[in-house]
C-alpha cells in the first residue's frame, strides 16, 4: 500500500531516468541478491547506468540482512556505486535541482554502502541514519522555491530563538571564503614556496624561527586586506541580540573578533599575533609590532628590504631534522588536529623539543637566538599563536567548547565540511546531550554534517547569515517564535 501511495510505476520510470535500480526488500529478498548478480552487467551495458540505489523495506533483522546481501553482492563485483536505502514503510525518488534524492516516507531511513579498509584488503560496511522530514516540512517543500526559502528561514530563526541564548556556532574555512582569504594549496599558494613541515611544525620552528616568521610575514601581507564579510557581521549581531552564546572556529584569521564577536573560541589559535613561549609570561604581541621590531615592516605596513628573501622553490627533504618531523604519530599533522593535550603545557613541550634536538646535536643555537623576543619579559621566544603540527590543542579551550556544545539547544554550522576532529563533534554532542537540539547547516554543498542537520541552506555564509539575522530581528520584534519541527534540504 505504501508504494501505491507514491505510484510504483511512476517511481520506477523516474528511477530509470535518474540512473537508479529500484527494488523491494522483504518478501522478495530471497531473489534480489542473485538477480543483482545476474543483471548488473547487462544493465551497465544496455542502459549505461552509472549510479544505482537499492531501496526497500527493512522491518526486521532478516530483511536488513537481505539488503546488506544485495549491496555487498554488487560491491563484490566492482559495482561500488550501488547504495542501499532501508526504510520502515517505503521510499520515493524525488527530483530536485542538480539531480535526484531518495526521500523516505517514514520516520527513519538508513543508507548502506561500503568503504575500503585502510592498509588492508577488503571492505567495511558503512551505515548512516538519515533524518526524515515530518509532515509539516513535506508540505513546506511543495511550496515554490522563493516561498520555500523564506519558510525555511522562519523555521531556522525560530529554532535559534527558542534555544534561549545557548546557540553554539561552529565555523570553518568556508566562513572566510568571501572575505578573500587565500588558500595555501592552490596554484600560486604558499605551499608551493614553503614546506609546511618546516614553517608550521613545532620542530621546524625550534630549528629555524626566522624562516617561520618570514612565512608569517608573507601570510600577514596576504591577509591584511581581508575584512570580515557580511556573514561575520551577522554572527556578531546575533551575539548582541542574545541568540548566540559562542562561536567555535577552526579558522586562525581572527575575523570573528575583528567583526565584533566577543565570545570566540579559536580551537586552532590565532595567526595574527605572537605568543611568548616562556612559561611564566605567555603574553601575546600583534604581528605588526613583531615585524616592525625586526625591521621587516615600515610604518606604512609594507615589507622592507631588511626582510629575508622569499624562497625560490620548496627545498627538497634530506636526512636531517626535517626528515624526522613526522617520525612519531604524536607529532603528525593528523594527531595535532585531534589532540587534547594541554596547551598551557606548550612551553614545557617546546623545551622538550629543544632538548631532544640538542641531544641529537641538530639545534642551531644561533638560529634560535635570531628569532624575535618577547617585549614583555625581554628574553622569551615569540612563536605564532597558532596550533602547530606536533602541538596539542589547548585543553581548557577545548573543554569549554565541548561543554557549551553539550548545553546548546541549537547549533549553527557554517563553512565546514565536518572532516576535522574535534570540531566535527560539536553538533553531535548537542544532539546527544540536549533532547530536541536542532542543527542548522550553511554550506554550498552537502557535507559529512548534512546527515545530522535539520536544515541545510545550500548557499554561502554571507548570503544566508544576514537573511537569518534579519528574520530573527523580525521575530523578536513581533514576539513570534512559534515552534516548527522539520528536517529538510533547502537549495
């Protein structure tokens, strides 16, 4: 009956047009697996289908195992594009801008696929739960696009207001994209000249602080013309309105603070200032002050001839200290993104790094002494106030970010793909700790966070956030923050 409601014939016709295999799981499960095995190659050859989905009912373990068998059978034959969707009552394939989407007409939907094992043969089963729209949202999705967008803004604004000032905002690189923040890895980027393991690793800094600071000067000159965009300003206003509690950012550009946000948790530090590595000092100094003290910058903020020359090309790695930068897993870039070691212990860690290099007779004391010194204590080494590879995140900073996430009745995720830990856990913690907590995502494309989002605005921060802020102002002035529950994607 559920399939008849959506029209099985129409669904099959739409499925073929979209390049999808549509099948039952349940009473028909006994023959689906063999059928896929016999038919897939014929379908590929005859219809040219590139992407397929097996969709069906999985009301018990037997039916779920049958769906697993279908997907695994296809993947064993090299058809990795086959994805299974299991729902409690039924499913439909709906057309939307840029393609098609499987939409469940039930309370739960599970996506089933496989992923390759790292460093081993074989595959691992991958399962994720998809939040399904309720009746109110399904009705809203039938509205014309312009009306749908405005309706979604009203829903999201209501959720943020109803959160009672507990909203946590999680931002990534996409937040600053419209401010003109340059990338490191694109053609002409800084990583074409500099080795990131030399200029952004704690061992590289200990070995040659001057090289690291020359990189920071180049970065500073690239960033100094980048200003907060309308998205940054909207978040600052939402904080002033008492809606946003804090902004947790992975960015090191300082633009949230520049835009007027007061409560900003910078997980990866701030690359607009230096910090003293002496344990009993730990004062910070603006970059311009540091560069002028070195004679590398004039009063107009321009780079002087006294600044060391830029490298002409990235130096090849040799069997010296740089070959050791990733020797241990604790010093690798991956672990530096997810570590929870105390950053208050950074001076001790720095001293240990220096001690190891001295022991191996690979520390150039003259090069270390040539780096800038703290103007407050006069003898402390100044280091860029960002989390370098080989360093851990500040435990106090991380602890506060996670604690506030656990209190958040709504999370606004902007410009992050949800790949880097621990920032990608913020919205999950809110969902786990606060029953009914909402997740509003703002990203131009779907991300790893989308599966947990209640609403995804597929656009940029500077487009969505001002509109969202305006709607919140209107609701506050009208005293209208009506509850609306939903889960949808808005394009």
